[in-house]
């Protein structure tokens, strides 16, 4: 055990670990994240008293473990996801960028029963409603009273202004534009608050309702116009992409003459689109499917 601990505490090794977790987070590396989770969990299992004997080392590697678990969140069991959000949500706010809704959506897509999906979404909303983790630094005012800037209190303020029912986009825009609590935040804080509200709002709708269905698919309208159905809404597809689609239909497919693998091709395609765009999300979903094989 002593040899293992000496290696784990080595500054050069820790630097490598810092670089590795940064790469995993920055590039959303699912496979590497899963490997890191397995490695650290095995270290903890084989050194059962590491937390008691070497608390600083345990704390350091526990943080690596938590960060990696957030990256591989769709691959975790539901109970693990609940526990992660209940105990480590605050760690998520330190990420340079994270799309919590999309990670949870990918997990939901693996749940076939729609009632179970709704149960999962309710559990997530309940966790957020109870969370004492702070999203922002300064206190906020809720119904005229000063409160800690916890997830729970931000959602209270959101509900006071937006209501409990599923909200339309105009109400959300008005909140983000006019809320004194929100206007004074830094850009990073605004992004984190929006991330929590995004999950809380979208999970109000049942997966059995059109606006709550998580699947995305192509729909051909009566006038033969091709649209993408995503988030219960119709989205027009870029005409340039439709032209490429027509070419593929005519030729019967695309031959791979580049020597690149299917995974490499998809990763290259993903880089063409901006982060968060529907096209990029669809490609990233296919990448994750290949990574799981």
C-alpha cells in the first residue's frame, strides 16, 4: 500500500492526473472518463483505509472521481446519478462548460418506459429543489428577503417569478432580462444558473407529452418539407445540409476514402458545428453510441 500511496502523492504524477482530467472535461471524453472512474474506484477498494490514513490524497482523488463521473453521467446507474447530484452538485459549477440537461437526456433515452422517465425527472427536480449547494457568491433576494445563493433558493426565486407550470420562452427571457438577482451575476454564474433552470424547467413536462419527449427525429411535413423534431418543437434544417442529404440519396451513400475511422469522421464533423447546436448534439450522440461498443 505504501508504494501505491507514494506514487499517488508524487507531484509529477498529480500533474499528469490534473492534465488528464482537464482533457477529459474539455473534450468530453467518455471512454477515458470511464477508465479513470474504474481506476480510482479500484484504488479506493484496494486501500480501504486511505481516507483515514491519507485524507489529503483521498480528497484529491475523490475530486478526480467526481469530475470524471459528471462526464460519464449518462453511463451511471440512476441511483449513482441521484447520489452524485445530492452530494457533489457544487463541483459541477466549477466546470468551464457543462450541459447538464443533455447529459441527463442521454440517460433518459436509455429508459424505455415513459412512466419511469417521468419518475427519474421528478427525482432530479426534487434533488435540485432541496440542494443547499451555492451557485453564486452573493446572497439573493427572494420575495424581498435576503437568502443564501443556493440552488434551492434560486429555484424559489425562479418559481416566484415564473410559476410552477411549464413556462414559455418569453417569460424566461423577461426573467433573465429584468431579475435584479440575475443581472448582477458574472457570465460564469449566469451560465450555471441557466443550466440549473434549463433542467428544472424542461423536466416539468412529462415524456408522454410532445413537449417533454426526449427523442429527436426527422419529420417530413405534408408539403414535403423536412424538419428536425427536438424538444417537442419543429426546427427547420439548414438548406445546405439538405442539399448534402439529397446528394447522399442520389449516390447511395458516402464512401470512406480518407482512411479515417467512422468515429474519427464523426468527431471531425462535430467540429464543424458550434457547441450546443442541434446538429452537433446529434453527431455527439452518435459518437457516444460508438464509444459504448
